[in-house]
C-alpha cells in the first residue's frame, strides 16, 4: 500500500526516494520472495514480491515490474507504508536499471545451535521444519542472464548457513565469478572451507556470535556444548588468512542482561579473540531485552560497553557497535544534552 507523504517529495530534478533494495535487491525467505529483510523500523519492511515461493522458476519480468511500480509511486511522493521511516530510504538520482546486486539468502531455519535469544526459540513450532528449497540453479541462471551482478551485498540469514547442502557451492560460485561483499553470520560450530577462502581473498566477512568468555556461559546461552569447537573454527579461519583477512572475522558479543553481563565474561571473551588473532571487536545487545528496556538501561551496561571500548583500544582492534547499542548510547547523549538545556 502506498501513501502520500510530504516529507518524501523530492524537489530536485531527477531525484526520488528509494533504497538499494527497492532498486536492486531480492530476498529468498522460507515461503516467499521479498524486497528486503529490514524490519527494525516502525511499520516494518519485509515487503513481499512473491508469496508461496518454494524454489519455482522466477518470472523476472514480473519482479522488475513490481520494482518499477515502486519507483513510479515513490517519484510522486507516494511511499510504500512498510518503507516509511526506514533509514535506507534516501533521496538520490537512482538510475532505475533492471538488475539485482543485493541478495539476502534466508530460506531455511535449521541450525546446530539453540540460542536462547533466537527468533526460532520464541516460536519453536513454526521453526521445526527441516524443509527447504534449493537456490543454486536460480542464482546461476540470474548470473548467466546478467540479472545478478557483483557490486552489492550478498548475505545469509537462516538458520545456520554452513548446514545448507548448497552452501559451499554457492560461496565458491560467487568467488569464482568475482563477487565480493559476502557477509555470513554463522554459529561457528561447523567449519567451512569456502568461507575460509572468502576471508582469505578479502571478499567475505564472517560474524560468529560467541557471546561468552567461558564454556559454561556459552552452554547457558547456546544450549549446546560447543564452546571449544567454535573457538577452534575461529582460530582456523584466522590462521588461514593474512593481516587484512583477520579484520574480516568477528567473534561478536551480544550482551544478554542477567546472563553474560559481567566484566569478567567480556574480558575473557576479548582475550580469547586476541589470542586467536582476530582484529575486530563487535558488541551487540539482545533484541527482546533492548525493546523492553531501551528507555531504562542500568548503568552497568554502559560500563561494560565502555570497558570493551577501552580494551579494544589497548589491543588495537577495530571496535564496532551494532545499531541497537549505538542507539542506547545516542539516547544517553541526548538525555544528557536535554538536562543541560533545562
Ligand atoms: S526502504 Fe527500507 S523497508 Fe523499504 S525496501 Fe528499502 S530497505 Fe526495505
Ligand atoms: S546460531 Fe543463529 S539461527 Fe542458530 S539458534 Fe543461534 S541465533 Fe538462531
């Protein structure tokens, strides 16, 4: 549904509001094809381009017609309601060509971990299915027809990507055909030679959420006893790459208040990353807790983030905060400013 919104009327000749996903994006979900996977803003994203999709041949003319309809409405300031307030919606001189270069592959839910914060844990009955469809032939067809082009983002959702029977073939196919910007979140329980290649060729970015500095905490969060295995996988990826590649592997820490929110846990996690040869430190916060507590965050959470920042500086690692944590910090800064102004 499209609604007129004054704020999205462009005054510049040839410009309109759109995003890299409307223009050139496609998402493979379990039962549908979507325009994007962004649902972090009010109204939600997840705009469907085809329902009941389970691997059938895609009618590309139809997909590009949907994208053209978006462009047509957006040029008049009539915006898809799911896109309103999305941070990716920007005013630019979009060239409007018909091709895909942003792919999000997320059509399965099987995993070898059982993270307590996983969306599948919130709704286990919906995510017990081990059914999935294949995407390799579709992707090859897209590339051969020049529908899929390098230059955007290739990312995986899921489920655990390394469990997909096509995973190694997909990553190798992208690498063989000169794609870059391949981003994979993995549990780290299974080692992937193709991912090691992607890191080593500086074309893949791998994120493993370890979320703990000890076997016990790991088990509490992941509900599987695989801390040593995950640490081994990370070490292996780091050992097989060069200086630059080591920036492309992150052992992320999602702060889960009440479970891993201690200095000791953060310190042990950072030490283990450093010993493994990683050069990137990434902090996030558990989504459900964040949504409930955003306006009322206890001071020790900020102290933990600050501690990680200081240690990262001492260890000379690249320090990254995921969007939720950055929002908490921005809220705090805004609150302080407001107090000073009063
Ligand atoms: S504007 Fe945002 S919600 Fe809309 S398609 Fe783009 S990324 Fe998705
Ligand atoms: S590794 Fe990812 S998909 Fe698997 S249980 Fe954890 S959050 Fe869910």
